[in-house]
C-alpha cells in the first residue's frame, strides 16, 4: 500500500488501519520467523492497542544472523566493492526513504507515540539525510602515507572491521538505526541490528528498503527481540567485531562487560545525559531563549538523551524567564499523535510513564511545581504526561541529578559565571549543554570549560551530519555522525614496503 501525507487525524487513522506491518526478522536478504517461533506484542503507546506481534529473536537467531553477515563480508560482494558502488546503493536507499516518507512516519508515530508532525518533518527526513551524507562521503576518504626514510614506503589504510552489532533505543528508532548502520555499511561492514523491542517497525522496513536499493543479502540483518536475550547475545558473540550502542548508561556498562567476557570486541557507547542550559542575563533575546528552552526539554516528550533538562538561569532574570517558559509550556498541545495539531504525544509505554510520574511525585515533595505535573489518561492509555517545570530544586534532588527521560524541567538560579559552570559540570553525565549570551568572550570561555561533547550557543541541541555527536563521563565515549563516525567501524592497517 502506498501511504500519502494526510490532512487530518481521521485520514491518518485510516491509513494506519491499511498498513502492511513487517513483523518478522530480516536475515540474509529476507523476512524469517524467530527460530523459537516466539513473538511479542508491539503496542501503540497512545492507545494501548496491539499493532502486531513481532518475532522475538534470541541467541539462536543471533548466531544465524552473524553467520550470514560473516559470509557476506568474507565473500567481498559488499566489503570489497568499489566505494562508488556502495555510494550508489546508499544514495538509492536515501531516495527510497524519501519516497516512503509518509509510511515510515506513520510507522514511527504508531510505534512510539510521537506526533506525526514531528516524524514527517524531522525524524524520517533526517534519516534520509544521514544516509545520503555518509554515502556521499565514502568515496572521498583518503588513506595515508607515513613519513619514512628513503627506500621505504609506509601505507596506512582504513579497513572495515567485519561484523558490526548495533543496538539502538526507542526514542528515535529509525534515526538511531541509521546513525549506526549508514557509516558502518558505507565503509564495507556487515551489520546485525537489534532495534528496541518497543519500536521495531521502522527498522524492519528499513532493512527491506536497503535490500531493494541493492544492499546484498546478509550485509544488513535486523533482529527484533529483548535486551537480555538478543542484545546480550550480540554483546557476547565471539564473531561480532564491534558493538555500537545507544541507550542507558546502565546497559552500556553491561556491553563493556560482555566484550571482556567474549572476544574483546570494540564497544562504542552513547549513553545517558542530564544536559544543562545556561541562560545569562546578557542574553539579548530572552523570548527566543525561552522558546528554545521549552523545545529543548519538551520536544519528543522529553525522551531525548541530550534534552536540556537542567535550566540554570542568572538570578536577576530568573523569575521573568521562568514566567516566559511557563507560558511556552502552556502552548504545548498534548494529544493524539495522529492529529497534525498535536505537539506532544505519548511516552513510549505506561511502564515508562510510571517511572516519569514517580520522579514528578518525588519532586512535588522537595521543589516548587510551576507548571504541569499531571499524568493524563486518553482512552485506554495512561502514557501521557504534561509538560512539567520545577523551581526551588535542592542540589541533591533526584529530579535534578538523575536522567528522567520525560518532559520534566528543573530550574536552578545562579549568581556568577563561575557558579554556573560549576553547577553545569556537577553531573555524572557529559553529553551536551546550551549557553545563552550576547557576549562573545563569555560564549567561548564558558563553552571551553563545560565537560560535554557538544555546546550549543544561543540555540539548543544543535545536530548536523557534519558534526560529531557524543559525550564524556558516563554519557559514553562513542561519536556518531561526521567523518569521525567512520573511526568506529574501521581499523588502521600499515603496509611497510622496502624498495
């Protein structure tokens, strides 16, 4: 079925009812059942309805998929193909993603509860752009010649690692899959992708589109399943050369353990965050800063690893700024994700909503609630949470220190630049930060001292295919996007020739 962009909630619902959902694993070029025959419910968090039952892959399926990936890699049909050939195939894949934009956007919305307006405008177009960027880069990577004495030639070349395992989260299912798969495939690896069990639908369709684009059988495999089964099996597999992971810090640490218990595979982690947003009194557009502060925490229901969930505001403007921010929160339209007017949808599931609501309840006892704070039930689903703002937050409060992964913002005033920097760095995480100031020297000075992977000045959460994304401390150490992403999926080989 061809899905077209709809104008109304009812039209989107009709299109959803007619979808052909891919619900089996994709291995060695085709869809297959899990070896065990087991399945699990794929649930629409906005309604509580079961969308389909999906193959529940486990260690046996991982063995089969890794073997297929290894065969394809050793055969050289992809790994030794000319870079221009891989480029052409990936460019076709990017085009197919764009051609199937409405379908992929609808799948993403049904699977995650995020608004259709966001999946249409941002998520799926972003995935296509990332695939295209890495495709266009791959035939422009040059190897090196090292300086040596006369009569010697030392060549330093990048080689694909082999079989890459990728384990990705549910908050941006297709984008995170592409962030791993596109650079890994571009340089010639084979990939075994495990999407989050909460959101497997776009990854399975992505694999099918990749095959249609010309990615050979076995080069890209997708195994839906659970972390303790399929995910752990990938982490422990003796024939997986690299494991790329985006998700919680807790699970990221497990993958490092699995590497040590198996074959010392490379592990690249992009984990949690509790990103600060520093607003100085010399900011020359507080209305814009408030608008972006709201976007930084309420976009995607706050389910963003780099969400600016700690707002640090210079005391002299704190009250006025919080008032502006509360007004912005009041403009959020919480509702049916299939309604094009909705700006905030459901959290990923009711279990996660329970967790977020627990943090809010704890915050009500230790801080001042300025806005929101309620869980909302719509029909059979209790996975909706209002945009929530707390002030007067204690420095040791859980809502200030722990990653909530929901639409919950903590506001803390500061008096000096030094205090602002200290507050910002007082976290186990180091993924991202924002700074608002009209003072160029302050912008550079503060950015230099923030212990994070990305500092966005006079904006929030700036992301581009051309810039690396990742963090420090317990946010992990992997880098997605940019040419540096190729570093994760290649090894350097020196060939020394005497003549």
